[in-house]
């Protein structure tokens, strides 16, 4: 605990008041991934943030991926991965591992951590209540899926009952096939369908920067209409392009504000939502 | 604002989490009076505390007195006060002034301040919904009343609708007479009837101290069964005796914890409820 | 009690049946003022009417002024009033008295009388739940306000919980200033926002009359479109002009029927609503 | 309409206020029969009473018989009645007529009259929702039944939806047999099961009188414990004995007050419930 | 019971699953008449079907006629019928018999049979809750009515409380007159107002057939736009014309599917709704 | 599909009616395991049964194990199992596999199958909403757990929202440790806490038999008080002893009826619940 008087602590709580007022009763979708999901301390900080938000009346939905854990497990069962256009070919044996790792290990462990932090979570995957329906993205990739529809009822039902829904992004089709779905895409689709107040995407960067070597060039606020220009200028490039496109898509589907935040900073969620000055880049609609 | 990083601010919010969990959904009655009601800055700090607590799901009830304002107004209309056993004789003309000042000026001004701080309050007096019924305490005192019954429905109705009920302690009988009721007594009776989690009495002392000149002798926790001994030892004396008796009475009526807190400290309510270490004296049942 | 057989009494109850059916479940706003508020007997008759209406399922809202009581109290504290265009200049000291008298004395005393008559009332002013927001009407007048917005939630919340809301018409702005609001104007704005079935304005006249010396010239029913003509003819004149304008405004905001009734007649409210033949003047929309 | 001023009419409504307050929200069962059911004017007066009571929040249940109509119809189809101990032997052909007359003619006609008077009624018989289960009272009597159980759910379901349930007292067993049930007995059983506030039995007498030729000997109030004595004294005799026994039984089952009222007086129900002085005999528990 | 193993029984339940899913929660109106209402075995089969449907979550409404019972009863009271254009002249004496037979005998007996089969029914006629309002169809016919308005609240109120409403089709006007209403017309109007999923009309034919002597010419499915052609071809003729017009009318009022089914086949309702292949003729909108 | 006429199919549905009536609205817990979980056809039959039951208003909870899948997966990652007293020693690495296989593979695949069969399921494990809390059973066994408390809120919340909760039996403690819990034990504890109407345990035997080689010695009904005798006689022996003890325990905790049914028979659940004659052994309380 910091060396602060109780009076100072109270003062800080009071200063958070207008921000709490802004978010209370609203739905916030958090796309969880990157370092914030690997480092144990960051992980616990995130869970604490979720529980605090939930307690002060914010309706929190957590959407997570789990690439590294999948890679580990495939390795343990001696499965070698082939890649097409940078995407892993996912055969029947692999998708079973993907489902198991995402919905059984990563998802339920997050649920457990939220429980330890004093919150009430239930872990869902796209099979629960037929939440995420999908079809093959590309025949060569096997069970890698594109979302065909999102049914948010299981999420809203759990929010109504006071739970934090934790969502792992495997989908299914009506023949019983399971698909691995990109978590950024799924988070964007879910946030859009929920007409969430905000979508926060946790990344391993400080936000969009005009010059990545110069933190002072951080773009704090961005209209989605400016994105194509920033891509053409190379400010948004590489792996950030699809992430940013998910942000843009979420805005188009009716999310009010989308944030790319720095998951490497402890409590980056609370800092973004409950303090006056945000950390990363906020996308707004035009 | 304090010179703290946002990360430190988030950390402090997180550290308040277990305390928030303890109070969320619970009813807290605050007996407001003394310096915290005179000093403008302290007043605004109290209103901020109430709004924050209300926002994080604590159900707050504010009960206030208003002795100094009554004295002022009686003076302005040229009314001289007579006293019997230290209690002001309250004739028909005076009780009208008392009702006007408490229910019209003090009460509604507090309601207004809560509104400015972003909260939603409604001001009640004992006449609203026949909340406080009373009878004359002593014929010589005129319209000074003893409570005969408390009907908490108006308070619980407002809590259900999300308001902070602000209560001024005038009562009535079924003949239409109005009585001035001691605010400590009324707060204790209301908290008891509500089976409140806590009653916080704001005073102008740091708490009960074995030696008032030595802050290190503060009694942080006290079983109500120890009170008679402390009175006989003179640790509790003078004007604190009736205040402490109201605390004891509240515990007897089913309030879990009763606090005497130092209203001269800004944000003493938040400090007591949301930080690890309290400020004043806590009474517990045996 | 009248010398009637019980059978006759039952017969009269039965004859009121169609009128009761017309109003049950509907919202009725009563602007209370004039003699009906000064004479003790008339006062009790009004309270009885409200309680009866409330009991048979009419949702009653009482809006009151209190000019004479304000004048009295200002006199008692030795405050002299200045006037501009017939409106009292209200300085900071005066508005405090206005708030105290209206919200503390008049309002809560009416609440008490309703309680004595067997009803359940709660007294509100414009500060409660930020119900009436206002701005200065004219700089020369000080704290005399024009309504900028009406938030009827506190009223509908109380109606839902079964209370008779009693409203005193002081308003506030977001800087904490309090304003004296004309009660006719406030009643009209509140009735309009509530989409009330009826607004009844109690006055000290028998209704609009073409010739005030001849009761047979009473105008029983009036389309609001006829008002300008009646003003130009001098049938509506003096203090009745702003009152009638409030009636017209209420109709424009969606109130179905507006009545000017004679507050000097005991039970004029019941007579207007529950007997076949009304007393005063009814305004209807075109 | 009576020659009364509107002010007098309002005054009378006001005088009914305390009585309305006493009954609002309470369940009242009315056993309807005798002259009040034969005379068209009395009939309409009863329906008006029911609708008024219903409108002011009393939850009214009407239970009726229909002896004379049954006798008429049996005669029309050329059916001669045999009697055992004063009770009509009811064979299979007769019970069909009984059901048809009670549930189809009398019941639905009453429902229609309530509708005309502005109320909302639904007609039930003991077959609806298996409300009244019965067994043969005496083999010699055929389909004359004793109640074996009362299921009040259909009645409370209709009360909740705002209807006046009108009940004709035929019962059934689980083999599909239908039975004619005495209406006084059924009303008593239903009122008891509903824990009704009051049961009013409409008769063709002014109430119990010590000397039937002297109206001044009317017994206004009676403790059920006094009944055996009155029977042995002959004050209660003949056909009144079973009626009074039903009253006593209702009190034993938890009805607060049972009244024998004079159905020949128009509006006797309203007079009993809404005016200060009752008409007939009130039974109370000891 | 059929000679089937339990496994085969379970298999058959499972095969009904998709059909159950299609109808669960939907409203089905059944127009009951013809042989299915005369033959005791068929009658019990129908009641069983209703109770099963109700139990698996279908919201069933039964509308019935009763021509033969009316004819019988009129004969028993020695009433001779006159006919105009094939419709019985219904005088005041006759309509009383009609009401009694339909609402008292047929209706309540069906309610009783549903009760015996384990269901919960309440019998309504057009007088209950002023459900069916009517006017004379033709002065020469007396109390034969055309529907002027249908108020479905009594039906939806009973469905909400879990009952099967059983409706006999007598109507009323606001002067207290009662009218005999054609049951096919009433069923069509009620189904339309309820926006029912299906209306099933039970008849004594196998469905519409191009050649009534050749079952293979059964028309299984029909667009209502084809009806005029079929009438002009004589495929629909005689008494089937008004029945088919009611079917067409129901589709026009918003019923999704209307069926003419063969009431002579036991369990024709279940067969139509819960097995893959229907029995009669289905009408669909264009 | 069987060669049956539609009439016969309808007849069979009707014959299931009394059994449907018995279970509608009741909670049924199914302990799923053995062959019924391995054979694809049996699996689909079970899912069909669950969906049918759910559709006709039975509130179904599925509790499953997954021993064979765990063994497979441990083998695939090259993990050798050690055994103590016949129970697998479960180290940290193994429990991770157990959680992954049960909560991620088996559980979610069942959820998917229910979805395909037209039902709505959500998969839970003991971590969700802290549903199953556990402690080590025996230090030598590692993360094999004994239940310390069951919190059924997540199950009842999902039942209320219309889902079939599918439960995999891993538990947790408040330090974040995960435990493998015996599925029979968990099903018994959950059924007891839910006060379920029935618990059905699917096994690979036809039921309890006095002579396992003679099907005619099947014990159809058993009072739990007879169990000790049957154990001592060797009728219940080996692996059936703990299974039967779970059945006895469920009865003690308030489940009305517990069944051991033959999971090798397709649709054994429906046969047990919806046909007249059960298949296996029913345990009842004394």
C-alpha cells in the first residue's frame, strides 16, 4: 500500500466520482490479451479492475484469446503447425485442442481469478446458448472461422443476473463443427451487438503513435474517418491494422467509444475509465 | 488534485475494493451535525462522500439537526428563548420557526448540495408520510417531542427509487401538533427501524478518548456493555452522554456497527467506511 | 352530517359512479391558492377532497404558492419589499425566507393536514431530485425565476409508491442559486410534462364571466382559441390574464382539460370532478 | 336524482371516506339471493353497488343461488320434483337443468348486468378450474352435493386481473358428476378460504330480531358464541337456522365480519359498508 | 395401450420434438364442432389433445358452437323454430334457451371434461368481460347477431394465468340484449384479434377435395387467393362456403395458418400439430 | 421413423400425459456417464431426451464426469498415472489437464450437442460463480477433492433464464487451487441442494439385481433403509457401493426419488420419466 494518509485516499476516491457516474449502468467490453494475460501480477490487476468496475455498477464483459497457451498445448501433444498467409491451419485434432485450451483452461482460470478477487463470473464459449455461429474462413485453413451471427442473449442473461461473462471465442455451425475465431473480431462483434458504451482492447503498445520511438507523438483521440489516411502513412501498420479495423467496425456497429490501451501498465482499465486522463488511443465515430 | 500518477490513483481505488464489497447494498444512516455542517468546505466534502457511496451501491440516509440556524432565526424574529434543564422551551410560535428552518431551509439546502454534487436526494421531515409521530416530552418544554413511533416506509420507498433521503427531525401527533425532536435520538430510532448496517454520528471530537488531551488514548472499538463503566469513570461525560446513549440504543435495536466520527476531518465518512483504518470510535453489540 | 337517510347517501355515491370511472387511474394536478388556502375550514375540505380522490384511484398532485405567508415572514424579519412591474425584488436574504416559508412551512403543513385526513403525502420543492431548474427572469428582480426545465421523475416515483406529491415552487440552477417561481406557471409546466388528465386552478372567482356582476354569464366551457378575443374584449383582464395563459399553455402541452374553479366553495374539487355539473370554467383544446 | 346541491353531494362523498378507507384492498364476499335477485330495480341497485365498491378498490366476489329459476325451468320441461326432508331429489336429468340455469342463465345474466353498470365480471361455476369439488349429500337426494374441497385459485386469479368473479354453486367430482350445492354453504366456504374481510348474506328480513313484529328489537351485533342460546330461545328458527350456521362457520374459518343484510332495501350493500350505521345483524368472532 | 416397447414410445415422443418446438408458446384457436363434439370417445380424445398441448406450452383457446343441443332444448320446452334463409328466427324466449344451453350446459361440460383430463379450463361467453359485442344481423331473425367488436382481454388474462379459455359464442349489446353468434365467425374473429399462430376448424369432412369421392384429390395446402376459383369451380360449395370464408378472413386478420381438419379422426388436433404430416387442408396467406 | 400411423403416434403422446403432468416444473438432475457418454448414437438420444424434457417444462440439470477422456489426454501428453487405493494421484500438471478436458472438451461438446438438438444449454464448472468449493481428500492424492460447499445460484439463475445447465465437476478452494471431484458425489450434492424432484444416475447395468445373471431379479423399488442389508448380502458390491451411497445421500438431502437407470438403452431417461413402467431401480426415502 502506498504511503498516503486516509484523507488523501478519500480525496482520490472523490476525484473519481464524475468518471464513475459516467460509466455506471453502462456495458463495457474488454478484449483481453497480450502481456496483461501472461504476467501474473498484471493478470491479478486486471481481475481487480473488473471486480471494482462490476461493484460500482459497470456491466463488464471480458472477451479473451489464448494463442500462446494453444501453441504450448499443441506442442505438448506433438502437433506441428502449418501456416497459410500467417494463419495456422487448424485440423480436426487441433480444433479440439483449441476448444479445450480456450474454453477449459484459459476461460475457467480467468473465471477462477475473478472469483478469488471477490467477483462473480461465468465462463462462456461460442457453443453456450449457440452464442457464436461461424463458417470456415478459407478451406485451406480448416477450422478457422468467420462469424456468421452473434446471439448475445447468454451474455445479457448473465449480466442481468449480476455475473461478469467471460467469453472464449470458439464458434460453431449447425453441423456441430467448432471453429477458432479471432478474439479481436469477436470482441468487436459482441460489443457492437450489445451496443456497448465502450470497447477496450488491451495491447502491448502504448497506443497509436506517429513515431513509435517518441511517446510524445501518441494519438490520444482519433476519428475513425482518419484511419485510412493513417494506414496509408504507415502510422498504423502490420498486426495493428486488423486490430484497428476491429475498432473501426465496433464504432460502426454502435459502440460509443473504443480504446486501444496499454495492457503492460497495471490497472490500465481503471486508469482509462476512472481517471481524468486516458492512457492510450480513443476511437470515436464521425 | 494531488500529485499522483494515474497508476497510483487506480491502485488506491483497488485498495478500497474489499471495503466497498462490505458496504454495497447495505443501509448506512449518517447523523449530520456540528462543524461538518457549518464549514462550507467540510459540507461539500460530506455531500461528495454521500454521492460516491450512493453511486457504488450503498444506500445512504442522511439525518440532520440544525440548532444554530434555529437560534439565528428566532433571534431575527425577536424571539427570546427560555430554558428548562438546558432544553429550550418551544412555544407555538417557536415550533413554527423550527419547522420552517429545519424542513425548509437546512433540509432543502442539503438536498440542493447533493444535487450539485451529482446525486439525487429528496428531503423529508417527520410529517411526510407521517414518518415520525411524537408526544410532548415535558409539559414545561412545549413542543419538544419524544418519538412515539417511526414509520420508515417513506425512507425505504425513496431508497428503492434510488434517492438519498435527507431527514429533518420534526415530528407530529394526530392532532396536527408539530414537535422538535432531538436529531441524535431520531437518527438512532430510524437506523434501528431500518436495521441499518451502520450509523455514523458526526461530532466535533476525534472520538472517545480516555484522556482528551492525549490523542493516543482514543478508544477505537467499544462494546456497548462497557459504556456504563466509562460513564462512571468520567471518560464519557457532559454532552457526550446522551449522544453515546443513542449509539447504544441503535445497537440494541439491531444496527450492526455504530461510529462516532470526527466531522472536522474532511471526508471522514469515506475514510471510516472505505479505508482500512477508521478514525473515531466504533460501538459494537455484545 | 346532513339529515339524509342512509339509502339516500348510498344513492348519491352511486350517482357519482360514472364520474369516478372517468378519473380513476388518471393524473390530476391541482393548483392550490387563494382563499381555499387561508380559511381553515376550506383548507380541511380541500385536504378531504384530495384524500378521497386518491383513495378511489385518482393520482393527485398538489402544487401550491404562498404569497401571503412570505409577505408575513419578510415583515417579521423587518425586510421591506421593493417592487418592479408589480413583481417583488427578491434579494439573497429574501429568497432564503421564501424557500423556508414555502418548502418548510406551507408545504409541510399541507403534508401534515393530508396525513391527518387519512392520506399519505410527501412534500417536494424544486430542489428535490433537481425537479425544477430555473434562471433569473429579469436581473432587476434578483432571485425570481423562469423555469428552464422540469424533471417529473420525483413526482411519478412518488405517485407510483402511492403518495400525494405536494409541490412548492422554488427552483434552482446548477450553481446552487434558488429562485422563486410563480406557482401557476409551475403547475402548468408540471401538468403538461405529466400529460395530466386535468389541471384544476383554484381561484377566488366563480369562473370567467362575461359580466362579473351577473353569475348567469359564467362561461362554462371555452376553447383555448377563443382566449385572445376574450382578452381583447376585456372579459379576461388584470391578474386573470397570466392565470388564463397558464391554462392555455397547459392545454398546448397535452393536458386534456383545464379548469378554473372557485376555491371559495367548499369541496369545489370534488364537485368539479365527481358531480355531473361543474362549477367554474373549463378550457379545452381545439 | 335527489334534490341536493352539488356541495351536499360532495359532502356525502367525503363522509363516506373513513368507511372506504376501511374496505379498500379487502375481499368482500356477497351471497346474493332472495328479493334482491328477483326485483329488477333491486337487481340493478346491487350491480351498481358492486361496481362502485370494485372501483374504489374493494375486491368483490358475488356468490349466487337461483332456486326459483330452477323450479321454473324444470316445470317448463315437464319435470315434477319429489322432495325428501324438504330437499329436492335431483336426478341426472334435473342436475343438467340445474347446471344450465345456474351457470348459463342466472350467472351470465348477472355478469351481463355488471357489464352494463360499467364493471368487469367473469362468471364461474364449480367446474371452472375444478373450483368446487363435491360428493353426494344423501343417496336419496341424487345430485345434491356436500362440498369436499374449495380451490379458490380461479377466484383469486380473476381478482388479481381486476374482475368481479360471479360464482354459481354447482360442484363436481372426479368422475364428471355435477352436484347442486347450497349457495349459503358455498359462500361461507369460499369466504372462509379467501380469508375475506366480510361476508354479506342478502336475505328478505331486516336482520335477526328478538320480536319479528317489533323492528326495535333488531340485534345489530352478535357474538357467534351467543347463537346456540338464540336458537334455543327460538329467536333464530326455521330457514334462518342453516343460514345463521353458515355465518357462524364463516367466522370460524377466519372471516372477520359476517352480516345478514336486508336485500329488500335498495343499496343495502353500500349502506352496510359505506355509511356509519349498518342495517342488519353483524356476527363477530369471540 | 398399444403393443409397443417403452423404447418405441420414447422414440415417438422424440420424433414429435421439432413440432413441439414450433408451437410452444404460440396461441392456437380451435373451433370445435360436428361429430367430434357428439361422439363421447372423440370428445375425450379432443380434451386429451388440448391438455397435452397446454402442458407442453401451447396456449390453447377452445371456441365451440352447440346447434344440436339448442335444437333439443327448444324441442323440450315445446318451442317450434321458424327459419328465414336457412337461419333460425330467434325470439326473446329462444335466445334465453340458447344462452343457457351454450354457456351453461355445453360450455361448462367441456370445462368439466378438460378438468377430468387433468387440465385447467375456465368457461367464458361473450358476456364475460363484455368480450363479444354484437348487433342484430337481420331484423327478421331476432336475436341472431353480427359481431361489432371483440375484446380479447378476458382470453389473454386467462391464458396468462395458465387456463384454457373455453368460449361459447353468445354476444351482447350495451342495452343488455343477448345474441346468438355463429361459432365459425366468432372463432375467426377471436383468432384474428389474438394474432394466433393457427386456427383449427374441426369439421366432418376429410378436408377440401377436388373430387369428394376420391380421397387422393385432397387439397393439402391452399393459398387464400385460390379460394374464389375453387368456389366458382364448385370444389367449395354449400355449407363449406361460409366455413372457408371464415378461414380466409382469419388469414386476412393475421393468423399465420388456418386448418380445416377432420374431426371424425381421433386426435386429429395432435396429428395436425405434432406429427410430420397433416390430415386436412391448410390455408395460407399470399 | 417407425411404421406407425399418425393416429397411433398421437395416441402414444396422449398416453404420456399423466407422466408429463407429474414432472412439469420440477427439477431433474441427470448424472451422465458410462456407455451413454461414449456411444455416439446413445449420446444423441440422451441430448434429445433432455431437450424434449426441457421443452415440456421439466427443469433439467446435467452433471457429467469424463474419466476416459482424461485418461486419453494424460496419455497424449505422456503423463503416467500413479494410483493410491484405486484413486489416481492428481498432481498440478494433471489437474490442469483434468480441468481442460472436463470443462473445455467434454462439457462444451455436450453443450454443443444440446444446441444441435434444438435446446439451449450453458456449460458450467465448479469455478463458475464459485459453485463447488473443495479441499484435498487425501494428501497423497494431490488435487482430488472433497466438496466443502455447493452454491447452486449459478444453476438456478440459468434455469430461471431457460437454459439447461451442464455441469463438469471440478471444484476450487479460495487459494485458487482446482480439484477433481467425483461426478456421482457432486450430482448427489447438487440434487440435494436443489431439492430436486429426481436424480437419475446413468450406469452400464440394468439396475440392482439380486442375481446379475437373471434379469427377472431386478429390484425395481428400494427403500434406502434396505441398502445396508443389500450391501452385506453382496447384492450391492464393488463400484456400485459408492454409487448407491450417493443415491442414499441424495434421498437424505431431500431429493424425492433417485433412479439408477441403464444408460445402454436408448432414451432410458424418457422411458423412466414418461412411460408407465420404469427401467432400473428406484430409491425412495423411509
